C-alpha cells in the first residue's frame, strides 16, 4: 500500500517529467551553446597566442636583418609576416622597422610601400599614424611636399599633435609658406612638454625664422589669482 511519502515523491517525479518534457530541449541547447561558446573562446585565445608567438619569431628574424643593415632580407621577412600574421601587433612593428632599414639603405620607394601597408592595415591607430608621419618625411626628402602634406591628419590625437604640427611646419617651409610654417612650429612647441629635448629643436626652427617661441607671460605683481 502506497504511503503518503510515496505519493508525494510520485507527484514530484511526474512534475519533473512534465517540466523536462516541456523545457528539456531548450535547457539542453542552452547548455550546448554555452559550453560551445566557452570552448570557442578558449580556442580563439589559443589561436591568437599561437599566431602572436609565431609572429614574434619572425619579428626577431627581421630585427636581426635590420641590425645587419640587410634591407632586402628585412623586406622579405616583412612580406612573409604581413601575409601570414598581418593582424598581429608584431606585423605593424615589423613594418616600421623594415621601412627604417629600407630608408637607411636608400630604398625610398620600398619604404613608402611598406609604410603604406602599416598605415592601412595596422591593428593599432598609433602605428597607423606613425607610418603616415614617416611617409610624409620620406616624401619630403624626395621633394614631394604636396603629397607629404596630404598624409598628415588635421585632428591628430593629443600625444601626436606636436609631432604632426612639427612635420607640417617642415613641409610648409619647403613650400615657401613661411608664416604658416611658423604657426605650425609654434603649435608644436606649445604642445610639447618643456622637459623634452626635441622641444629645443623646434625652438631652433622658430629662431631661424626670426621668431623666438612665444612664452606664457608671468602674472603681474598684485594681479588677482
């Protein structure tokens, strides 16, 4: 004879069966998706770490080529790197290093192509901007100031504002736009921390144009604070 406890357990079991029949598939698929997502996340992290490690090996190879002044090898390693690991930070760093080596070996066109890739494909905005600044410098050395000026952003992030203004001043000066160049150098001077040695160089540029850098004037004695 069934006891009250047996009946209660049977009712709970029947309720559980009903609940599972109604929601079992939903719960199962939710768990599958959750576990699948977790596995995919771990797999993606492993994949990214593996790519970064392999890209790092190639970067070391490129660095050795750069130290040896072998621009051709640096270019080949970078070409391999951008094809296989173009989305990694190492690829952008490698591009900047390869371009510097190419410039040092008088390969401006190769350097411009390398920097163009970094400017278009680097995963970090800072590397893209540095590439544009260096491109502008190469073009300026090639007596192509109009092209160089077009590469400079008009709204550079604060950490780069001084460098962009200084490069703009160099270009404007070559174009014969002395007043605009002076204004650009002053903007660069103002944006730089006064402890930076580079600020002395900008000051020298302003002085060479017959204008000492405009300094903030101290408050007059007795003036209200």
